[in-house]
C-alpha cells in the first residue's frame, strides 16, 4: 500500500513538473522571435504540427491534422470501453472571438456559415468510430492565403477569418492492419482577389491511401481537387496544387520517439507552371510530453523555407502509465516558419490549442 501511494505521488510530481516546463517553454517562445512584419495564424486551425515539419505529412497518421494532408491517415486511437464519439475542444479561441467579434464579423457572410464558424471556435471537431470506419467533421480551419489587408501583426486576430476558412467532412476505412483508404469533402471560403471583404464559396475533395509495409514505416499517397475559384487556398507553405498527387514516406525509430518524413509535392499535376518539390521533416519526443520538430523545403522558384516547432502536453499519455507511441494528442502546438524570399523574408507563426474529450 505504501509503495503504491509513493509511486502515485511520484507520478503526480512528474506530471506537474512536465506541465510547468511545457507552459514555461510556450510562454517564452513567441517573445524570442516576434517582429512587426510577422504573419499570425493563431485563432482556429490544426496545422502547427505539420507545418513545423516542413509540410512533410502525407504519410503521418494523426487525428485532425491528417484531414488536411491525407484523409487515409485520419486516425484516433481507441481503447477498450472508450466512447465511440470523440470531441475536440479549443478553450482559447472563444475568448479571442468574443473579445474581437466586431472584427470577426466584418464583411460578407451567411447565417448558416456564421453559425458553424462561431461554433468552431469552441468545438473544433467531432469524430465517430464504428470499426473499421472512422468519420469526422473539422470546423473552421483558417486558410493560409490571407490577403495582406488582414495581416495586422497581432498575435491573436480575427480579421479576415469570416472570408477565409474551410469546413471538412472526412471518412477513413481500415481495410487491414496495413492498408487504409480515406476521403474528405471541403467546403471552402476565400476572399475575392480585388475585394478581400467579399468572398467565394466552393466545394473541393481529397482522397488518399496509407500503407504500412513494416513496423515503423508509412507510405502515403493523396490527391486534391481544389475549386477553380480558390486554387491558391492550399499553396502558401503547404504548396498543394489543384489536381495533384502527393507522395510521402515516414519512418519511426529509436523506440518510436524519433520520426523522419519526406514528401514529394505535386507529382503528376498538369498546370502550366509545374511545382514539384521535396519537403523534409523530423520530430523528436522527450519524456512523452514534449515534441521538438523541424522541417525544410526548397521552393520550385529557388527559395528556401525553414521551420521548427514544439508540441507540449501529450493528452494520450499525460494521465496514463502506458504510452502508445503511435498516437499522440498534444494540447499545445506551436510552429515558426521562416520563408526566405528574393524580395522580402516572411516569418509565420502558428498556434494550435485543442483538447480531446
């Protein structure tokens, strides 16, 4: 009894220490690298982890982030007796949205979309698992091709969100332990070229396959059909082109705490301007609660893009002794991307804060 109590107290002390260090790291990171010319995406999105890894994410199985890069990799770890319905909540965005609601609701919109957009500030996603299927809804993803009108330099901003976001419905079928298929329908909203407060609305789709030929090795393939009116919506940083095929390979090693990934962008796309690029990413996990990430790719135009980031507080193992290294749910994710250009350098900041329930 005494040993069990001592072990419990020790585990609680380690958890408190991990939480403290995680919050400390997150609090000092922005102050070290912010400048007046930076671009911020901190309101409502789940892209901090993949963008910190250079966008090399086609072969990485994940929950919400996988919806954007390969629906076949959409994965939620389920345990015995666990609920079949899972909710993902963001406790930060409702506060920001409420404080800056006048900015958020400027310009054109619709009542139905405004409802889902507002709901997404708190309820980021809902997933239903019916073996071998998983279905989910991902609400209010911020689009990255934000017009300069809305790039105001505030760490938390709501400007332009009403005119630039996407809602997605995703489904994944696990055919076998090593093969999965997936698809997603994406309802996208984007600013008009010469009138940023006006918007286009359209529907796009994406498909994917995920293969696991051996332990630790993933191979992913995805295809995107982006609406003609919003063809640039996935191009900044993600570098995804309409009607393109993307291929990715990732490998876990060193007790599954290290992951390397490589993506080949836009293989087979037939646009007038061919954009084919290699994207590289790496992630290293420490004590199951801190993940350090880095990435790189060289744009087809010859410009370099560097990225790094951190994930803190892994909810998949925070309160559990046994850890499943194949699945993580970091509550806090931050990414910094440095885009070197011949005209000017751009610095991007991404913050994802999502809790699984």
